[in-house]
C-alpha cells in the first residue's frame, strides 16, 4: 500500500501545474475558482488536475454544496517525506564516509610532501654547486 501511495503521489506531482496548485494550497485552503484563476485553462481542466491530486490522496474536498474548499492532506506528504528522508540519510552517510577517506588521503599526502624537507626536490642531490 505504501508503494502504491508513493507512486500515485509522485505521479501526481510530476506535473508542474499540479505542483503549483499544491504550493498554493500550502498557504491555505482555496476554492476551485481561486485555484483556477492564474491558469489559462478551462475549469474542466482544473477539475481534472484536482481529480489526479485527490486520487493520489494529496488534496481533499469535503462533500456538500459549492463552493467547497480544497485542502492539502498532510498524511501523504508525511509518507513522501519519510521515504525521501530514508534515502537522504543513506546518501549523507555515504558522503560523510567519503569525506573521511578524502581527509585521510589528504593528510597522508601532506605528510609525504613535508616528511624530510628534501622529498620532491630532485635538484638538491648531485647539484654541481653542492659538491
């Protein structure tokens, strides 16, 4: 069930118009007419976008007479956030391990470059002026 809900949520949010509607609804509930105002599309097209968002569980409209407010449903966003955070945590752990390895490698290189003061200076040994 979780995977299906995630798939529906990500599919619904794949469309820029629907993402914009969600962003606008994050500021507060709105009627369909208020949501439709900035778009150059028919009210029927706005309803189709809302149906996709509703089917994904991202928004809801209570039953009753018009105008009905459209509101965000946080449960699905919590599910998406949990899924994203799981993989963000894994990626951050990998990057921290990589940072530690790179820091260790830089430390080793620094120690080799400055070990006895003559490493890396090929002109010091056998120079005619130092005989």
